[in-house]
C-alpha cells in the first residue's frame, strides 16, 4: 500500500510540475524589479507616443501586444525571444504580415489563422521570433487594418520606445541587456577557456539541444555557463568533507620579505619550485613569489611579491576548485587566525586529492 501511495504521489508531482513551472527570475526581489520596470516601460511608452503624435498626455497610443512584450523584456531579459531585434523585428514583421493577409483574405477567421501562422514563419526566417508578434498580426486582422502605416504607427514606435526604456532600465538595474552570455576570460590571455570550462563545449551543448526534440527558450552559451556552474557545485559538494589541513604540505620552503630577489630566483631554480610564501619578521604571510613575479622591478622579495590566496586548515578542499583551476592561482597558502604559515597546497596537491576522492 505504501508503494502505491508513493507512485500516486510521484505521478501527481510530475503533473503538478508540468502545469505549474518554476517562477521566473532568481528571487522575489528580481520579480519585483521586473514588475517595476514593466510599469515604467509601458507608462513612458504610452506618454511619449501620446505627446509625439499630438494626442496629449491623457490619450496614450498603445497596442495591446506591448503588454506581452513588456513581460519578456522586463521579466526574462536573457531570453533569446526578448532581445532587441527579436522584439522590434518580431512586432513589425508580424504587423506587416497581418496587414497583408487582411488585404488579401476577406474571411476574418481564415485571415486570422493565416496571419498568425505566416507571422511565425516570417519571424523564424528572419531570426526575430517574438511571441507577442502573433498577437500583433491577429490585432491587424481583427481590427480590419488595411493601411501599412499601422506597422509604423503605433507598432514600430511603441516597440522602439519600449525597447529603449528596457535598455536603460536594465543598465540601471545591473543586468546584461541586450543580453550577452558571460564568457570568463582566460587567465593567460588566450582564446582557449580554462581547463575546467572545456567540457561540455558550446558545440556539445548545441548538438544536445538539437537532439532534445523540443525548442527551449535558452541560448546555448547561457546553458553552457549554467552547466559548468552546476558541475562545479556538484564537485564542491562531493569533496566537501575533505579539508585543506588534510592535504596540505607542512614542510614548506618559504622566504623572508627582505630576501634579495636574486637569492629568491636561485632558490626557485635550484628547488624547482613554482611559488615561495613570503613571511615578515613575525612569521606572518605577506605575499607569494613565483617565476612570473621575478620579472618585476625590486631589490627585495617584498617589492615583487604577489597577493597570496590564503585559506585555513578547516577550509573545505572544494573551495579551492574554482580559484586553482581557473588559471589565475597556482597555490593556496594555509594560515592560522594570526596569518601564521601552516602549510601549502599546490595545483598538484588538489589534483591528487580530487582524483583519489572521486
């Protein structure tokens, strides 16, 4: 009986998830900002259109599909369907299609169906698919619009103003719009991504999307970034119980901050080291010196040392995955509460720990 109840519960959960998707936006505050942006966008668009066309403030000139465009522009600005060309091109192209169908087909029912279908086809071909465009095409038919001026005023004017306000709003809100998928810069200034970001590749993601069978409202580059982040979080969770104190080297070669640079160079070369912690007279870690630092001008290592990446013995090893695999750091220096040196973890130490713990 218990198994039957669990099966019923599982089936109900699947149906519920299908009909009630996750909320748009990362959190309540983001959804509140989206609502505020839509209020401002529609209000400014209506007021400016009213003033520009001589109707006055009390008579804004708006078409209903702008409300649907506002939902995409302000609630899901990263969506491919909400980018400037998608919004502007989708609405204007659909208006032109709707007007053309209205002029050619006298039957309103047939014209309405053809207008929406042809608008979808035209938007797809022109890479400006925008769901509210279907409503624009339908509005042209239901309004028996025979003049192509409808595509310019109010559709093009409404859309241009709405997109302009959206760009300003998202810049002020700190969002990326027009959206560009985040692409972490390689630490060495090359075109190759850091090793941790090489799988899955963007081509892998695009092929997976093609094989999925259904169109997803997500850009391949955005999906790739989300997958990388999810993989890193899974790795951090998997290795979360291992601490830095368990894998660190305790017999660490270090130098004082007043050591001449030439002596530090010799020590790095003779011991085949990639980094030397730099300590002050009290034994506190003040920096780290590696081969790249030797090219700087200075007499003592304190003059050329880089800012160290410090952790504590109880820091989870998982916390080192991002900084030590991103190409910007070669080591983590383990210190106590007084910043006294306790150990050193290199990229090799991390690789060994992850491989053995996998």
